[in-house]
C-alpha cells in the first residue's frame, strides 16, 4: 500500500483529499503546515506528497525545496496551486515538483494524477522527465550535450533549468516538425494531465535564453493551432545528427 502525505492548512480540503485517496487504496497522513510536514516526512518514508502552495509560516515552495535537499531519493510531489499562481507554479516545477493541480480541482482528477506520478516513478525514466542519450546536437550556434546535460550557444554556456533543457533537446531532435503543446507535455515530461499554459511559459523562458531577439524568434516558431517548431537555419540544419531517445 502506497503512503501519501497530504499537506494543506484547509481542513475541508485535506479531509476531502484524504477520503478520496483512502478509498483509492492509499494510506494517508495529514499535515497542516510546512514544519509539521517536514517532521512527518523525516519520521516516515512516504511514496508521494500532495503539497499546498499557500501554507502558513513556511510556504509550499520552501517545503518542496527542503524535501528535495539531501542525498535521499527525492519524494514525488504534486503541488496544489491557485489559478493565478503561474510564476510560483513554474518555480515549483523547477524545484522538482512532479505535477500540479490548480484549485478548485476534482478530487477524482487528483487521485488520477497521484496514480500517474507513482507509475512514472516506478517505471523507466526519471521523476523529472524522460532520459535522453545520444551524440551532441548542433544547430544555429547551439551545441547541446544530452549526456553532460550541458548547452552552449556561440561559445557561451546557457543557464537552462531541467525542464528547459529537456524541451530544447526534444525540439532539436525533431527539427522542422510541428509539435503540439499536449504532445510536448507528454513526450518531454511524461505528463498525462496538465495545464497547457505551462508549456507556453517554458517556451517563452527558453526563447529568452536562446533567441537573439525573443520578441521575434527565429529558432522556436509558433505554429498557430498546433504548437511549436524548431527551425534551424539551412546552413546549420545539416549538422543535426540523428539521435536516439530512450523514454
């Protein structure tokens, strides 16, 4: 039986979430604030944490950061966020949260998200997205090394987050191919559910780091009604090797 830690200061939300998770066959512990959550996480190994972003005293971002610190295997985290907390939601993902659910939410959907994250952690790949191996990718002055998790543009190292790196690697693996946001969400990060605007935000942030003029992008093009396409200049497109993806 999987053990879930639910962290929410709203007793009604915590009670409803706990009830649905228990009926789905999970063992559930509850914490009402960040410090209590950290104490409980230290005292018992949980398989997943459902973590509210807005908590008294210590917010969910700091709780997530501390849960991810140390040498122990990271505990999967699903964040509960308000719809207006887009920046915090993205930051939470970059801190290592595996998924998020926006309030108000369906408890049944949350149970499905929990099951999905646990499946991902129990199967191939990593909690933070698919593993990629293969030769270096080169296009438009960008050299991306999947094994070293390192990207350089015109001799300058790019400061990419984990998810930005995975997104760029996937786009460079498929130059000239229009890829939908839902497809990117599934193929890059392994999500079966999620707010598609999160993909849009990551694309915007990635453009700000690799485009000469992010307001007029040349490399990551928007394909209206579909998603995005990586367009390498003709003089560099031939240097893109065919690489193998392992998911």
